[in-house]
C-alpha cells in the first residue's frame, strides 16, 4: 500500500527522501493521535477511563519523540536547529532563541520536575503560560 501525500513522482525521489516522507507522515499521525487522546481525556467524566486515555496519549508522545529523533539523525538541518533551540534539553525561552538573545526579562519557567512544569508550563512570547494539558 502506497503512502499518500507525495508531491512528486516516486521514481524521481531518492530512497532518503521517501524515508523522510515516511517519518514526517508518521510524526503527523502521532501528533494527531496525541490530540485525539488529549481531547477525549479532557472531555471524559470517568476518572479511570480518563487515566487510560492519558496513558495512551503519553505513549503517542513517546512515539512522536522517537520519530523526531530519527528525523534529527537523518537530516543535518533538523539536527542543527534542534541543537540551536535545545528544545528538549533546556527551559530556555523559545522566542529568545529565535531572536538570538537566549533570555528575556520575565521570570524563568519552572524547572523540570516542579509542580508547575508537571502541569505543562511553557513560555509563550517571553512569559510563562499554562497549557491546558493535565499533568501526566
Ligand atoms: Fe503511536
């Protein structure tokens, strides 16, 4: 079964381009699954089912992260950008990295493992903002 979504004829694409397409399509599917489980858990009124759905969401996050790592290892620019932003390694403000400053004037995000971090705190435009995702 062929994958949909190619924009060029398959016979014009290298093996590496086809594999990257597979990875990108897989990442899209994993991210979509994360959203589905998040929404279902958020709307669910049964505590046990909510926990099951959140467990599934977390498994999809693991899958998405593994695909992102494969992409990083197979594309030099992804590798360079992930290293520049250090998104998985620090709590630096995202917008600060983009502007080349690495910092902003507002309070830092909570360290990983803190109660605020467990609730899904992240920086948005130089300020910490709470995502609606429940703790996991
Ligand atoms: Fe998955």
